[in-house]
């Protein structure tokens, strides 16, 4: 009888070892699949054209767009909404002081 129990324990140990190895293989496959999908996105330089003498005073990013506060050479300010992927100005708003 003791040999039957010892044989059963040996089989149980082998099953546990095989299952442990299978779990490690599955974790490795999951990590490999996740890392394979995370390929680097190519970065392209985008040009944003500003009038001569203009400077960017402030900026704010939101998703794929940037809001730029631009000061012209004559001191006037403008808000420009730019698509980052293309560099195209989506909208432009002149900032004017009221009451002067």
C-alpha cells in the first residue's frame, strides 16, 4: 500500500510540474504578443508657418491638436488651433482688448 501512495505522489508531482511549465509558456506568449503589437510610431517633422516676426507665447496640447498663442511683430495676439499630424491651422482667432 505505501508504494501505491508513493507512486500516486510521483504522478501528481509530474502533473503539477507540467502544468507549471505550461503556465510559464502561456505567460511568455502573452507578453510576446503584447510587445509585438507595440511597434514604434514613425515620427515626422511637421512645419507650422508663422508670419515673419511672430513668436509663440504659449501653447496647450489636447489629443492630436495644439492651441498656440501667437504674438505678431506689431504686438497683436492670435490663438491658432493646429492639427499636429499635418501642421494645418484649423482655426484662428484674433485676441482684442475691449474698452481701450
